[in-house]
C-alpha cells in the first residue's frame, strides 16, 4: 500500500517537473540549436558582415568623389579661357603653383587646334617627373582631336556645377605601372557652340600618398562606419584590377585576401577598393559566433540539468521525510500501545487478587515498572525531539564525575539486561577528571545506545559499556554483537526518523529518533557520536566528549 502511494507521488512530482520546467526549457534549447544550425547553413552572420563591408566601400567611393569635387571646383574658377591668348600659359602656371596636387594643366580649343600645356612648375627640376608627365601629355594630345567634341557634348548636358569628369587608368612609366587621372571641364565663359576643354591631371604621388590615405582613414574612423563585428578592426586598400598588391593601404593593413571589393565607378576608373578585418576573416568570425553560442547553450543546458537534479533531489528528500514521518506516527502509536496493554493486563491480574506465590506478585510489579519506564523513556525522547525541532532544547551543564554518572545510569538497567539473557561487561575508568555535562541528557544518550544494543541483537547476546579517557576526550562506548548496520546506512541512522531497511528492524519497535537525539546531545557538548559496525557481527557506538569545556562552547556556537 505504502509502496503504491510512493510510486504515484514520485511519478506526479516527475511529471510536474517535466511539464513545468523540462519541457519549456528543452523546447527553448531545441529552438536555439535549430536557429544556430539555420544560421550556420544560411551563413547569415557572414552575409551580414559582407553587406556591412559593401556599405563601407560605397561610402569610401562617395567620399573620394566629394573630395575630388572640392579640389577641382576652385581650379575651374581660376582657369584660363581660350580667348586669353598669350596669357594662357602664365595663367595655367598660376593655377599649378596654387595647387601642387596637379602634375600638369592643359587647355584645348578645337577651333584654333590649340593645345596649351604646363607642367607643375614646382617640379621643373625633377627630370623623371618631367619625362613621364610629357608622355602623359602626348597621350592626351593624341586623344583630344577625336574625343573632345563628344566629351564637350556630354558635359553640356550636365548641370553647370556638375559638368566635369574624371578620366584615368594605368600606364607604363619605364617598367613600372603608374596611375594617371585627368579632371576635365569646360572653362568658364566659353560659348556653347565652341569645343574647348580645361584639364588638370592629378599628381600620382599626391593621389597615392595623400588623397586616398586620407579618404581611407576618414571612412574607417567615421562614426557612420558601423560594423556588426565591431570588436574587429576593419582595414582597407586600393589596388589595380589585374594586380592584387596594394597601391594604397590603410596604415594597419596586414596583408591577406580582401573580403569584399568594389570597383570605383566613373570617378577613379581602373581602381579597386578592398576591405577586410585585421588579423581575422569573416568565416572565422562566423565560426566564433557559432562556437560562442554553442558554448553558452551548452552551459545553460548543464545549469538546467543541474537545477532539475537539485530540485528533484530536494523533492525526493521532502517526500522521504514525509514517508518517514508517517512511519514514525505508526511506530510510536504501536510503541505506546504495547507497554500500556501489558501494564493494564498485569494490573488487572493483580487487582483480581488470585495470585498465590509472592514471587509472582514481585514479577508482575517489576513488569509494570519496566513497561512504565519504557513509556517514560519513549515520551522523553519525543519531548526532547520536539524541543530540538522547535529550537527550544536547553542543556544544563554541571561539573560531573562521568564514572559515577555512567554507573548509576546502568545500575537501574543492569537487571533488565541480565534478565534478557545478555552478558554484560562494564569497563569504567574511575580517574577521569570531572567533565561539564548535562547529566540527564548524557544518561538518556547512554540508555538509548544500550536499549538499541538490546533491541538489535539476536543470538549473540552481549553488551559492553566502557568509559575511558583518550587524549583530550572522554569516550563512552557501547558495544554489541547484534545484527550490525550495512556501511551505506551508517551515516543515515543518525537522521531523524530513519530506520534501517532490514525487515528484522521493522519487526522491532522503534521511533527512529533515538540516535538523532544522541547525536544532537553529543554535538551540544562539543563532541560527536561515532559508529563502527559490521553486519551480522555487531556494532560499536562511541560518544566522544571534549574534556575542555571551552571547546564545547566554541563548537556548539559554530
Ligand atoms: P529506533 O531504534 O527507534 O528505530 P534509532 O534512532 O535509535 O531508532 O536507530 C535508528 C536505526 O539504526 C534503527 O532503526 C536500526 O535500524 C539502527 N540501529 C541503531 N542501533 C543499532 C545497533 N546497535 N545495531 C544495529 N542497528 C542499529
């Protein structure tokens, strides 16, 4: 009956636990794992970063265009007009002197087949520069007669302040590739039907060392460059289409494959912007993100399992306690009833006055006394226990001669022990210094131990009690040769209500309180109760008390 009740209670608890915690938590975990798998398959982390990178590259392109525009706008204002005649050259020179970022300036007028050019006067002494620049000018001169008309036509269609363009590409200077870029526009005051073009060519060194590094730096440090994996440093470079070596690179560029690239549209033709993270790749970041999430998920699962285990353990413990309490009530009622029935039976027999032999009277009186003593002991145990549970148990410590206390306690019990056919051995050491104890509590502990030895012995009827001093302690020892206690139950027997699983134990009356009281009493004295036991061989219980009372206070307080 009790087994069935336990099973349903336990199943119920498990079901509640599962429904209330495990199912939702497991569903959440499952969903997160599914989500992560999904992310992994879709590579969505990587895709998001790539989108960010493309966005940054677009900003870099736009910034370059704006900065080029700002550079060219003043030049257009200062530029000569085809009608300036012989002053054109001097005006071009002035423009170049004011703007060292240009390698040369040129003015073309188709009507007069006029091309006036001037190299940067600041670099007149640089022969290599003059040589390469002249090559570029020659190239321009060959290109203008055929292309100028369509270029002008195209510019005329644009809004006034936007009517300018950039044209560029790679050329060989000696055996080295160099980038050239020419800005073209219609000089101010040229009549609409005339084909005339003003041109300034950017100095390659200026583009490579100043213009683009500034653009890259501005873009990377700008607040609008928000990158998702912002713990990593983005780095940029610019390279030629068929050559991946950086032509311009941000200061912390650390080599390796760029993650994303973008070809400059019309502004700087034939240049490619590239971006990546310093020291890592997008794939790495994606993997790290997944790994991190899996670890967090794993840790959460462990915590959840731990939590469930703890809850389950606590619930089980509470359920066990509830069961033990129920058993306790049954046991105690039984224990109360038996002595009462005996007392009543013998008292009634005495009352009838039919006994003849005087010894019979004596025996009946003794039985009544013993049974009432058992009742008293049981009730004392229960009262003590309830006081302890309510935290109201107080001890009255007095300097005591332990040998006297043990002897007098045993005296009232000796007869009963021997009556039950037990061999009784007493080794009480008399020269133990006085110890400060609660006499009643110690006597009760001893009686509980002796009583257990009586109860849990079968054929080998032996009880030994010893009192001796061991170092700074007084040991009170009770030995028997009874049924013993299995090792895995030796700690549990000191718990309240606990009774060993042995069926024999369940045929013996008991409340499961005795040893828990003994332990409480021993600890209140700063001592401990220890057990050594072998099943079928017997047990030895030792109450070890400190001689020094200060130890008691310290331990009790702890
Ligand atoms: P009770 O004896 O009332 O059941 P106790 O707290 O005194 O309660 O003991 C708890 C359990 O420990 C007992 O039920 C019994 O199983 C076991 N036990 C105690 N003393 C002995 C002993 N001397 N020999 C064997 N088992 C014992």
